[in-house]
C-alpha cells in the first residue's frame, strides 16, 4: 500500500492498494478509505462513459465478495477492523 498524504488522510483516504488475487492477477488502483464511523471501505478504479455512468475496470460481483475481499486486504495490511 502507498500511504495517502497527510492532507488526504484528513478526508478519510488511507492509501492506494495493489494486491495479487490467487497469485494469478495483480490488481492495482484501489483506494482504502476510513469512513466517519471508523469502518474501512475499498473503492475500485473506474472511468465515466458517455452517459456519465461509471464503468469499473474490476469490482466484486456482490456485497459478500466485497466484504471478503476487504477483510483479506485489511488482514494482509495488518489493519484491525
């Protein structure tokens, strides 16, 4: 993880995350944030299409997968939830 600047940390950004998935893919460009309630969340890279709808480069397929992935990232980084 690349830590966010002190200025960005004040708005909840913890850092930028890159990881390997099943030792088959390297996933880069995620941001780890800490919400006001203290919970962590991951944001996934995306671009806006012509209609301004987000088009994610990759993302979890559902909320359960997202929670599992977040938990694994936090453990790998040594964060407590």
